[in-house]
């Protein structure tokens, strides 16, 4: 046991959990933690300009590393400012730990109007966390942080929160650190595996839906091997893009709002295997929706999502990597026809999709093709809630896992730029590009100062239509062109970037390739502004 303050116990606990980076914003109730970082060599503290960005950056870091990212904020307004980012991490099943301060123990629950008081703060974070706890004693800090990490490493990895009163962080006590425990991965039920194998063995037109869970479990090798063994095409959710290379002969790329190459294949499917996806309403729209008598095998680490969107004939509660390995072990014993789908059938699906893209969204398709042509396979693209981001779900060819990120069903405006900053902190040797709109970029604009201060060499492409584009288009499509409240004024983003100490460029769509080449060579943070007209989004097109 060691005598230390609560602040020191926090930092020592994080070190023992393997934390290397903490994203935070200082404030009086957490200064004992900041003080414990003084002279610390094993954990790097990155100070952000808004609490929301602390969690977004922790989220981006976690998605790259596959281990928890950590954000540190004051109570009350600090925690409230994180909630959109916590909700995004929750929607994306991202392991993020929110470390929050609290008012002094004597003031808890009294609603006395002390600094940063919210009564009750835990009620705010419960809807966007898997687990949360308030720690009242210094001795409890290591166990609470260990439990928070353990919750994120077991089952579905969603955010957790630990909050500690101001006086507890200042106090000192004898602290004991518990031995590390290996995470528990659910082992699939053998009978469920056998039933799934029987269905797949009998299938004439099997199909695989791969979601974000396949990437979270690092199950890409097993997914690819199973697809090749079955001869089954693979469609992905936006979050699952990259779980199989999209230039693989069996890949049909991403599905989004009922669109994608999969919609030309799904009417022929008799058995679908869904891996690490809740089969959300985006997949169950006309075009990509399963319909009786199509059978479903659903594999997920979260039992609550199985059968929720479509009746599951076979339920497999398992981490995707473990579950797929169990399927492969059993299915190798079966005699299965490997050519359920001919190459010509697959090519027809892909060509139909490409023709549709070029007809419906030619400018967006050309821009996304430029991005793919200029970026190496290991480049990380963070697709924001903006027109080019929406279309990237359908048009950007992802070739490696953990190189394409969205905000999932939370569709959080403003998430992409700070999330991409966190991703770049984690992936210093890979190009990272954020594609954002002018409206969303303004949410976290001050983090340009963070990028410049810490040398975070992110490339941010701002597509500027001087509007909240999708809502303006909504008015054009659904409200007879009555434009009100959706047009905005913006600064010159390329000049503004220079004022922050960031390289600024401006390019027309046809000049984007050249600008991107220059940005990749710059070895510094870069903002590329691309003026665009307001364009229609996929969800504004009837399926």
C-alpha cells in the first residue's frame, strides 16, 4: 500500500491500466489530478479547448488503438458539455472513460448553488454510459477505475464514467492497487453454432452483413475466411466498412439508407448471417431489408439486440472473433458448394451500384473517387455529418479495418474534426483526413489551436456550401423551397486556419487532388476549404 492523494491515485490507476494519453480541460475541482500529472513521463496530457472535444478525441484515439480513450473534465457544465460526444461513443460502441470531478462531499445533494453543481450528475450520464460510479473515498479510486475499464473490455464496449468529489481528490490515504484481471469474452453456445452451420450448409444464396462489432473484435481475418469458404458476398454497415477489403471479390461495400450494391443481391438471399450489427432501421429500409421467408443467423456480443429488428432463426451471443472462429471450426467439416454466387452476379451488383451513384450524385462520386485515388490504403478517413460524408458511406472504398469512422445513428454534427484529431494522436504514422461541412466544422473550430500546439498533423477538408446543407435540401425537397434558418455566413476557412498556425488551402472540386497531395507532403496540420453548391443527400432520395 502507498500513501497518496486522490489525484495521484487517479493517475497511478490509469498507468496500471495502460493508459498513455489523457485529453482534458482544467478546472478547479480536478486540479489535484492535473497536479499529479506534473513531471509524469508515462502518460501524456493533452489540453483541449472544449470539454466535448476531450471526449471526441478520446473516442478517435480509442477507435484506432482498440483500447479505452480517457477524457478528464470538471463537474456540472464540464460534464454537460461532454454528453453529445459520450452519446456518439455510446452509439458507436466505443470504449471511452469519462473522468469527472464533483462538488465537495458536504455539498452533494443539497442543491445549494455551489460552483459547478448539478443535482444529480450521475442521472445525466446514465443514458450514455454502460456503467458509472461516484467514488467517495481515496481508497476506492483504483477499484473504480479498474471496474470502469473492465466494463469496457467485457461484452459490448461502451463508455463508462467515474466521478470524484473535489475534497476526495485533495485528501490522502493508503491506497492498494489490485492485480489486473483478463477480460472475459463470451463463449458461444455449441448448439447455436451447430444450428447456424446447418443453415449455412443448406443455403443456396448465403449473405453476410458485417457491422462495427466485427471491427471492434478484430475479426476481419475470420470474416474473410468464412466468406471465402461459403462463397458468400459481404455487405457492411457504415460502421463495418473495412471489415473486409472493399476491393475483395466477395465485397459489396457499405449499405446506407437502403442503398448500396447489396440491394441488388439481397432479394436473392435465403440465409443471412449478421455479425456485430443491430440491423438498424438504416439496413431494414426498402432495398436492403430482410423479408420472410429469408432466415437470419445473428451474432452479437450484446444479447439485447438479437432479434430486435428481424426475427433471428439462430442467436449466437459472442464476441465476433470467437464466434466466427467457432463457426469456421464446425463448417469446415461440412461439404459446401463454394460457388453459390457467380462472379458475374457479383459484378452486376457492383456495376448497378456504380451506375446509380454516377447518375444520382456525380459530383459527390467524383470527389470521393479523388479521395480514394490520392490516399494510401492505410489512410484513416473520418466521415462527418455532411453531404460528402453521407455519400462516402456508399462510395468510398475502404480496404483495411479501423480506417473509416462515422458517428453511427447518433449522426452528431461537429464530431468529425475533434474525433479525427484523437485518431491522429493515436496513428501518428498514418495519414488521417476529416471530411466536414462548414456548419459542423464551426462546432470545434478552436481545436485548430490544439492541433497547432501539439503538432497534430491532421488534414481537414471543409466542404463549404454556406448552409446547413441537408436541412436546406430538406426545405427544397419537402417544403416547396421555403428556405428559412438554414443559410449561414462563414469566414474564409483557409485564411482562418493560417491565423491559428495551421496551413490553409482553398480548392475547387476539380483541384482537390492537387491540394490533397500538397497537404500530405506538408507534415503539419492542414485545412483545405472546398466551395460546393448545396447537394442532395442519400436519405432524401426515395429507395
